[in-house]
């Protein structure tokens, strides 16, 4: 269930998305449904901002990978904050989770390993020229992916 800024604040939502000042921001409990809604809205938001569909698709992939990493770091049912905007450096997507000590790092799993279930997402993003940075705080971390514009 998704709500925007006009939603009734007394209703319980698994995802709350809104656009403000050129940024899409979402608060969510990760699940298949909320991730699907987030991915769709990020793609729509970027395409409506005039972003090339290939770049928007990479941003959507980054959202999926970062949310998956947050769930692995924090566990099921932990809320995260997602954001996306277009900046001078390109498209920036970020995921904030409440676990500052578990930082993402590319796995040693080869990209062509057909047996691996996970561990290749960050490496795939790096191959696509995505810059990955982490902004830790005492209470959370924000992982950012910057996708350069063509």
C-alpha cells in the first residue's frame, strides 16, 4: 500500500512515497510488494525528469541491490529510507538503514558463477560505471549509488 503526502497519517502504510524539491523519498518496510512499488516509482520519477531509460533502469537495479543489502544487514521487517534525485554528478539513489556497522562491500563471488545466489550486485553496479559511497552516522548508514548521465 503506498501513500503520498496527502495520505491519512493515522493509516498504517508499508511504504510512504512522496516527491519534494526534486527528490523522491520513500519510507518502507522491505517486502516484495513494497520493493516492486519503489522500483516502479523510481523509474517513473526519473523518466518524468527526462532521464534516459537506460540510466533509469540502472537506478532501479541499484535500488533493488541496496534494499537487498539493507535487508541482509538488518534483517526482515526493518524500515529503510529510499531517495532518488538528479544532481550535477548524475542520478543519485540512496538507501538508509539503521545498521551503521555493517558496511557493503563487493563479494569475491565471480560474476559468471551460475551457482551463486547473491554477492554479485555491487560488482555489477561498478561494471555499469556506478559510484558507490557510504555515509555512516552513529545510528545509521546511507549507501549512495551515483549513475553518470550519458
